[in-house]
């Protein structure tokens, strides 16, 4: 039985890093980066955008509900939650013990 998506996103979602060090081709500045290969993966556009956004928030150790909503503007909380679960299904995120997500490398993608 699939878990129900929450009606509203939590105010703060903890994030943890599981990606190896920053690759040469990373997009972003300093510790705020993502792997551009995400744009070539067979994911929905919403999931790709959300992954890139989450990667940029990993150094903060959290992402606020407002920032999650802004990443996918005009999407409902349920649609954002669906994109998060899509990333979990494909191995780019894992549920963490802190109630948030561990961000994994695009190399961990499962099709």
C-alpha cells in the first residue's frame, strides 16, 4: 500500500548530503551546486527542477516550505510531494531518519 502524500508540506524539511565531492562540471557557486546531468535523466520536468533546487539547499541542512513551493511555482503541495516521492523512487533522494531527505548523486539514478 502506497503512503499518502501529505496535504501540506512541513514548514521545514531537513536535508542531508550523500553526494561525493563537487564534480568539475557542477553548476552553481561554491558549496551550492548540482550535477547538470539531471537534465538528461528520464524524469518529469518538475522532478528535475526540484532536484536542482534541493541540491542548492543541502549546505543549509534544510529547505523551508516557501522555498519548496517557489521551486515549483504554481504547483500544489501534493504535486510537490509527488515530485519528491518521484525522486525517492528513482534513487536521487532517500527518506532520512530526521524526517527529511538525503540527497544522492545523479550517478545513483535508478530508471
